[in-house]
C-alpha cells in the first residue's frame, strides 16, 4: 500500500510539472508571436492571442482594447521586432509574461531602434491561454 501511494504521488507531481512546462512553452510562443505580429502586420495571429476584453496600457499611457490594438498593428511602422528576455510566472489559471523587446521602425525613410519592457496578463479560458491585460513601457531608442 505504501509503494502504491508513493507511486501515485510521484505520478501526480510529474503530471503537474509537465503541465506547467507545457503552459510556459505555450505562453512563451504566444509572446514571440505577439511581438512578431508587429513587423509582419499579422493581425490574424494576434487576434488568436488576445481576448476580446483585452485592456492594454500603451507606452504613452493610453488605454486601448483589442480592436484598436489590431488596427494599430495593421498599419505599424515596425520593420523588425524581437524578444530580448522573457519570464513566465504561472498563478493557477492566470499567468504573467514579463519581458523586454527591441524593435526597428521606419518612419519617413528613417530607421530607428527602440526598446520596451512589458508585462502581459494571460488567463486560461476553455483550455486556451489568452491575453487579458498588457502594460508597455518605452525604454528609449538609439
């Protein structure tokens, strides 16, 4: 009986650990796809990542929702964007993605490199992770 309990406990711990690892991988991929959507103007990919009730605080302090985000991405001046660092914190059915990204924009023929720090809040809904909140801070450009 003792061996059975130990085996069951070990199985539960392994299963929970595997599920967390899988969730973290999915959230990191969502983050990569979100950042990549800016330069590709890929609103279809972004539409799958963000919830309809998304609340996002932009670098200038504006509060926007999903439709405004999609409209902004469709006309973005981003030439490229990449994730510089990312950390995922799982909190049950909620997760925080804390990251930094670099991007290159082209406005009027002038390319500029900029950097952001951001935190996205995800919620697991019907078995799928969707972004429900985001806050972006502009760190400067060179």
